């Protein structure tokens, strides 16, 4: 399995729409960086946030999930309460090639502030906007910024395509737009 360079990412974005909208170079003047990097793509955070709260004493159960535990907000920034998390999504829409697996890492700027980004791997032939979980591990409120970088996606190309892709399995999160909550 090889990690794919900027030239491959650019070509795939332009020829197949692998990333839309695609920012061809790293942007960082006055913002948390986003766009194409040497061996990855730094995605931007959209302006929709589902903030976890326990106002209604909701129970979190991934098999019977209720959105009662979230407050939805839109805006240029979002405050994550101490020791809590927010669900959000990328501006970019991804179309993953059949022979590629994508992993995601949080940006160091946020990690140095105690904010942890979690995204499960993007499987071969998955497509959609990526739902992101951002945990505030600090005892202080933390601000995140829409339309700026939030995480870096790394593209790993396999030596051969898989026998069965996410699309073949008709995965439950295929084609998602916006924040996708847990599904059984």
C-alpha cells in the first residue's frame, strides 16, 4: 500500500471529481490551513454544528440513536463545551476510488489546543461529505472555525482493488450530505 502524493491527488480531483470543491494549493494566510499538501488534502469545516448537550437527559445508544442530545447551530464559529464534543462535516464532497482507502488525522493547530478530530476510514468507493467528531478534552470552552482547515486526509492506494467495495455493499452512509447521525 502506498501513500499518494500531491500530483496524484490533484489529477484524481481534476479528472474524476474525487474532491469537490478542490483547492489546488495550501491556503493559510490568516486561517487554519486547508487545501492540497505534499501527501494529503486538508479539508475545511462546514458551518453546521451539532453540539452534544445533556439538557433533556438523553441516553446515547448507537443502536437506538436519538438526536435529543444535540443542539444544532449554524455559523462561522462554534463553541464546544468543556469535556464535550460536536458533530460537523466537511465542505468537500469525496468520491473514493475503488483501490484506495483514506485515513484522516486532525490538524496540529487544534490538537495543540486539546481538540481531537475523529473520522473513521473512507472505504473504497465511498462518497459523500465526511461527518467529523471533534472532542474538546479540556476543562475550558473551545472555539472551532467554519470554512477553515480541520483535518488532513491521506490516500492509501492498495496493490489491487478489493473484491467488495463500500458501494458494492450498499453502505448505509453512502452519499451523505451534512452531518450524518448513527444508523443501524
